[in-house]
C-alpha cells in the first residue's frame, strides 16, 4: 500500500500587525549602539600601560588574546543578530521552513578552528613566559626584597656578595622604596621570614609570590622612556590584619649616572650588613637596620651609651604579634627619660617614635628587627599629650604618651 506523505501543517496568519516590523535603518542603529557600548566597555578590562621590557611582552600576549576574543565575540554576536533579523517570522510565513540535521563540513570547521586557536595561544604564551622568566647571567644590580608583616625593605647586594646598605626609616635609603636605573636589568630576590606575601606592581603586569623558605628570583628592566617615574606596588597575598598597609614603590632614576650617584650616597651613609649567602641572598642576621652611620657617632634616638639624653626615669614597652603591650605611657615634663623597648617578633622590624598633637615627629628610635631589646634615650618634652607608634605598623601599633 503506497505511503502518502503529509504536507507540513499550515500556520495561521500572524496576529502581529505589520507596523511592528523594524525597518533596516533601525536595525543598523541598534547594531551600531551595541558595537559602541562594547568598545567602551573594553577599555575597562585593558591592563595599565607597561613600563618594563617584560611587561611589554605580557601586554603583547594580552593584545593577541584580546583581539582573538573580540573577533570571536563580534562574529558570534553578529551572526546571531543577522539570523534574528534575516529569518524573523513575517506575516506571510504560513508554513514551517525546511528542516535538516547535521552538516559534516560545518562540524569539521568548528572543530578545526578552535583547535588551531588553542595551539596558537599555547605557543605564544610559552614564548611570553620564557621572556618574562629570562634572567641575566651576571646582573650588575641585585636587590633582596625582604617582605615581612607588614612592610618591605630592600637590601642592595654588591659584586662581592656583601650588602651595600639596607633601606630603613632613618634616612638610609627610602624605607619601602626600591630605587633602580632605567634600561638596566635588575635582579630581585624575594625573601619572607613569616608568611606568604606577593610582589606586585600593576604597571609591571607581573606578580610573584614571596614564600618562606624559598627564594624566588626574577629580573626586570625599566624602559628608558619611563625614567624618573615612580610606580606603586603592594603585597597581593592576604598576610594578616595589616595587609592593607603593606605597600611599596619602585623609583626609576633619570639615568644610570644618577643611580650611581644615589647608590654611593647610600653606601656612605647606610648600614653595612653581613654577606648574603651564596645562591639564596637571604637577609642578614645582624643588628637593626638603623645602626650608626659610618663615622662612629650614634644615630639620633639610638639610645647609645653616653648620649646627651641619658638618665631620668625608664619606661618599659614591648612588641608582640605586631602590637604594643601598653597603650598608655607617662613621663615627667621637662625631664629626659628612656624607653626600654623589647621586640618579641622574630624577623619583624619595630621601633618607637613620638609625635605631637599636630603629627610632627619629635623622636624616632632605630628599627629593631627580630627578637632584641634596646634602650631609647628621649629628650625632655613639655607637658602635654603625645602619640607614640611604630613607624612600620602605624595603623595597629600606637598609644598615648602623657607628659606631666
């Protein structure tokens, strides 16, 4: 018995009036608005301008990935919009369109093209990674970035493995500032004595973890056209209550000659540390960074024996777990006094400084890194209320000194 094929059912006329159909001009306007909104939003996702040779390679990779993503986005979204407009139902459409399933050519195309894109991205990403991780065989500038809760100091290493000087809060260098010349590779050794931190400078397009017990090493070269610029950096791993204050900056000098002049000034005035262990560039285990400058005279506020402010009452103060054990101290007016300060935090620098009501610094003791006890000699102060704090952790280590 012959089989009779039934024709597709006829659809009733569309109840939608014809005036709701979009003219071609309105369709094009909608497409242009979508393109403009997408282009405006792209800038918000673009990285900051690169300032190092390594960052330029990273930005180049980003450009490639971003371009591929934009092409795919507009191809897919454009096809969707074109199909919606081109094949929308019309009032005269009373029958279902012809149906078909499967197309070998289309399936091969949408398999081969993504595979080729993934392989291409793998190759360019591998090349960029090798550029970013490349190291100079014998760098002329080597620095230890010493990260501890919640501060950074930078220790410059000479050709003989000796520390040339260490940045600190007493004028030996700039505390929390890494100074480098432009156009010259700088080798950075990342060291942490406590928890995981991260060295992150947004304009370097780079982040590297600082892991206790492991020295991560990387190189970077500031572009000559960015000489004289200052770049903000921060710890990018949550490391404790003071994480938000753990910031630093990278200062590029105007030229190599300016850097050499600056470096010699720091060597002449700074702290001469112990040699860096071979291969690890670990921080020195010596005394606090604020040691006397070359010349033999004690630094102001160092509490050295025989200083003019010696004598008077003695106040005890200690630091444990990044906090002072006292929030209030008292001293007599007009009389020199001493503060016996004990640092109980291994590997963490603390000190005591005194500020008046306007925030002006009246006294600043040397930094004490690690477990140690020092005696600060403080000159007599007029009667009044003052603030004492740690210069490295001013947010959580603070108190009130009453002089009467």
